[in-house]
C-alpha cells in the first residue's frame, strides 16, 4: 500500500481499500465492549499514522465481531460487512472489466516467485510463463502497475519489480543513508556523500555500500 498522494480518489481514499475485522468480541465483558472497540480504533489510527502518512486513506471501516458466538454480535453486522465490501468493489478501477483467466494464473505464479526474486528480468518472465507471448503482456504489466501489484516502467522495460515492499525498503535505505556517513561510509569520501545529499547523484559504489550495509 505504498501509494502516493496523487492516487487519491474524489473522496480522498486510496486503493487498495481495506476493511478491518476485529475478532474475539465474545472474550470481552458486555459492559466493556464499546470501550474496547473505541480503544482498538484509536490504536489503529495511531499505528497507521506512525507507519505512513497515507496509510489511513486505505482504511474504509472496521468492525468488532465474534466469529464463534453469534449472539454477542450486533444485528446484521455480517450483512453490513458484505454490503461495505460490495460498495468498495463497485468503486474500484477494475469493477465490471473483463479479466483474462491467464492473468490469474500468472498472478499466482508471481506471488510465489517474488519471495525468491524481488526483481525479475523481462527475459526471465518469458521463460517462466508459457502464455506470456500469447497474452496481452503490455496490458498485464500496466494494469498491475496501476493497482500497485508490481512496478513496471516502459522506459525501463527490461526489468519488473515484483516485490513492491522490497523497492520501498530500498528507497528508504538510500534516503536514510546519511546516518552511515560518519562510520563505515567514511571511505567513500566527502564528494560522494555531498553529491548524494545535495544533488541526488548516487554512484554505483555508494549504492553497493548502502545495500550491503543494510
């Protein structure tokens, strides 16, 4: 969910949308349930604001339920959850659009492979997918880039980032690299550090050092 501010819809929300389900309501005393529910909501708000300034825009609703003792649930709570999901689905970019079965099969494969290969070459992609040449590969890449399932740029078309969190972590290492300057990074020299911090120039030796250190 590492999206940018520009991806907000007209309601200020971001995709993918998230519905939170808090369970074990039956473990809480009836008189304490509203208090606990409010406390959980406050904790979630605090957490997402700490993790990311945009994370809160992904969360749509949260529900406090018991999935074992139905009698402690509010009336129609599961119907409310189903209705919330339907409303969210109808407002997504992909609602009511044709979706090739081959895409689903490739998605499953890439979900497994991204644990092994955070980045994959286009040549490797063609090797692991027997349907790659027959499917609309350009549409597949652009579509999944749009929903942030992977990262793909036409001007860097030889590589595809499968693990978007890996890319976010890599950028974080670069942005916070200055903390290494006074320690092991002294050997890189003042100019390399100044160019990175002041001009955004990242030399290959500097990049290698940052990755290996982190």
